[in-house]
């Protein structure tokens, strides 16, 4: 049994910020039904990001603007515990699936929207894409880092999308808890801007002035001499020696024991003040051996380090025995792509284990199955498809991912 066994979530979202949260909730055991337009999710043309937020879902393709399609959508909403999407303000209302519409058929529903800027006008009416919120939250400025004279840098695809989505997971689970405790549903929302703010949560003002916080160096290697990337004889090593004990271990392993008594590096504050000098000393020593050799030596001495070892875009990670043992690798068969491997469980329980149950679905892959559960007969299903209220793939269209 899984933690959310028996919970049903309807995912009306598209792209990344909407569908990622429902996928995580599905990993926890919920029955997640992805409701797509007949033409499919707008992210399907960008294959990798789409696949990264759809696994474990059943898929029904509906035209909600069609009278019969909307009828089916409302029947599904009537059965759902959670309705989740990322539409801009007013879009769900025009489709007839806003919170007020859903409450009429399901008063207890937990209703979540992952906005771009948030619910309130005027920004609530605007959509947006991830880098806009990296910029708004100052992440691109810090990643440059601009304060060191560099240009701002777009950090990574989808980071505010996924942060927003994970906030929605927390919100939905709290909403579900409140629903089970009181019998009351409610509306909740998060946003891409909220996700960006979460990544900037180490920044604060004290008496109107920015309180000091760790900042990236000009070469974008790290935050300090003991907390940064170093080049070795064959690649890079990430060092994270943050305690005095780890500092002493670092000096011992690098055969630089004299640094322990060097007044320039006597404590964390001194090492920060004399960061450049210390980086030059450590940098020269790290270039003498391979990254893997240093990592093993440092690990044995209790000094945290890691080798950034995945130049093949995930191939090494997904065939790592330790990652497989930890459940960080999921494998399943896709009807078009064959055997797929993706990251696995992100949350683990002792009694209700999580699981990545199935590959990302094709457009309408489970339409007939879901319509059958709603009580539609085969003849009626065929007529719904002929009327273009629903869609499912025929054998001749099995290429549709």
C-alpha cells in the first residue's frame, strides 16, 4: 500500500509548472489522471522536459470546449479529491472548471493553481516562463555573478517551475489533510515567483540594509576556498569542508599541515579574508592528482567532496549501482520509446513505499479505460470520438508520444 492510496487527482496542467507536482503526488500513490486537449500538452514537442513530469499518470484526451467533453470533465471532477492546473487567471473560468464550478459538483474538492505571478491582479492575468522568475528573484544576477563584473546568467531550465510545483505538492497535501479532518475543501495556489523567492530565501534586510550572505566568486567556482570547485589533473572536484575538523583533515590529506598554524587561515573568518591566497595554494595541490583519487582520500578523512561525473547527461547517474540501491533510478517500458530510465523516488517511507509506476503516457492512452470507469458503453465512446469530444490513439498513430 502507498501513502496516498485511494486519492484521485485530476491534472489539467500543461508544460512543466502544472504537471510536475501531480507526478510527485502520483509517486506517493495517488491515481493521477492527466486531462489533455485532443492535440496534446503544449510541452510534448519538447520531449525531454515533458517526459520529466508525466510518469505514472493515466491520460484522457478531452475537448473541454465541446459540450460532451465538458460533461466528462465534470464527472471526473465529481470523483476527484484534488484538481490541479497552471492556467492564468480567468482561463479555467472560461472553460467552466474554475474553483466555483468544481465546488458545485464536488464541495469537498481541494483545488490548486500554480500561477506565474500569483492570483492578484494585475499580474495574475499574465503567464510566464521560468527564466522570468529567476530574473525577478535575483537568481540570474547572483549566478553571474554581476557583483564581480560578470554578466547575469540564466541558471537552469525549469528550476522555478519545479520549486513552484513542489510547493503545490505541500499545499495539496495540507489541503487534503484539512479536508479529511474537517470535511471542507478549499482553493490554494502557488506561483513561479514563489519558487524564485524560495531560492532567494537566504537574502534578508536588517534595518533596511542587506544582511551579509555568501556570494559566488568571479570564476563561478564557489562561495569560499573550502566550499568550491577545484580543477584536478583530469577534471573537477567539489569540496565542502565547513567545520574546523574538516579543515584540519583537508590540510592533512593535501599534505599542507602547516596551513593549520598559519595565522592567515586560523579560523573561518580568516580563511574568508585570505580566500584568494588559500585558493591558490589548494588549487596547485589539487592539480597534482585525479579527481577520483582526491575524493576517495578526502572521504576516508571525513572531508565532504564529490566528483561532477556526468558529462553524458544522466547516463552515468542512471546506471550507478548506489543510486539504484537508493531507489533514485526508475525503469519502465514506454510504448514508443522502449525501455526508459528516469530519476526515481524523491521521498521514502518505511511502511508505505513510494514508486514510479509507469512511463509517461501517450495522448489519450487511457481514454477508453477512464470512460469505462465513468459508465460509458463502447458504442457511446466511439461516438464521442467521432464527434471529436475525446481522443485515443489508434494503432496507426502509435508514434504519437
